[in-house]
């Protein structure tokens, strides 16, 4: 019964973290609501786009009298806003943001119009969108699965350590393994395809996602060594709590960003290894 309870708690905490990540991460669609003539419309504004195509901005808007326009400019700059009209296709308004190099960003606003009235989405505040390279599914999916499974194992190891269950040392080792493969093997691979950077964390730059991975790995490495010859559950508990705190920080905050003046990526610059690998 204790094992069932441990696994249940670990699963609940992990799924809670997944929901929180999707609600707070700056790369997930921004959910907005606009009221037009007494009808509320719930819409999504895209905040991340991969590949070499222009980024589509698609809004479900059944009211045929509503039109829309997109105001956008490079971020961060004080450039004048460029405006593009959205087109209507049945119940959908569509527009596009011109493609940018990996890590390039726009800030953009969408304004809906009807009968001379304007309805700015997101209270008129701009939304930031970041462009990236196309990451192969064979690299991206294992990275995501391994990282969230590492968090599940972290929660399980921490809970077992709190109750001094004998198998907490085993799950400490497995957590370290999954975190290493998911975060320090597949993670740089994803970063390379997305932004042309293998590692943008300490000591080369301050990419928050890379640094979170590094801190988690170091704490679990410490827990692993401290539990090699003797049971020291406190180290596993601390590593588990640190991991939970790291996952509480929204994913991709302070990530790689293109300098609009120089064309260089601000966060990180390790290219040599992956350039050789690609060749």
C-alpha cells in the first residue's frame, strides 16, 4: 500500500507540474478573450514558431462582419510598427508574421474591427513570439519524455526518502541517469537544431533553461555520491525539492535571443562540436 501511495503522489505532482508549465511557459499560446456585441470569443495568440516558413496567426471568428489586422515589429527595438491585414476564410481570420532567423523575436498586437469599432486583443498589450529552427521529432520527443520522466522519478525518490523507504537509493540513481540523458545529451541536441547553440548556460551564457538543467543534475550527482556507501536520505530530499523548484520556473524564460542589430544570438555560442558533428 505504501508503494501505491508513493507512486500516486509522484504521478499527481508530475502532472501538476506539466499543467503548470503549459499555463506559464512563454512559448505556449497566449489565451485571450474578447467580447464583441455581448459574445465572448476565446482566442489563442501564437508565441513560438519553428521552421523556415512564415508564422501563421489564425483566429476562429465566426462573426463575418469582424475583420482584423496585425501590428508587429522586431523585438527588442523601437522600430515603427508594421501592419498587415488579416484575410477571412469562412469562420477564420488568418494572417502571417514574416519568418525570422532562429532566436529572432517579434512583438505583435492583433486588433479586430467591426462597424468602425476596434477590439484590441490582450488589452492592447503586445505578445512576444520567438522563432526557432525545426527540431526533428526523433530528438525533441525523447527529450521531452525523458525530462518529465526524470521529474517523476525525482518526485518518487524524494517521497521515498522522506519515509526512508529502502529503494530511494535506487531511484536516486535512475533519476540521475534519466536527467543526464534527457537534459545533457538530448537537451543540447534540441538547442542546436532550434538555435544553432549546443549549450547556452554557465559558464558561457545565462540561458535559464540550460542553467536549470545544470543545477538539477549537480544536486542529483551529489545525492548519488552521498548515498553510494551509506543511506543519506536528506540529500535525495534536497535534490528532489530543488528539481521541483526548477520545474516551477516557466520553461524557456530568458532563453536564446537574436540581437536585431548584430544578427548574433545573445545567449551562448558553443558551435564547434555540433558543427563538426553535422559535417
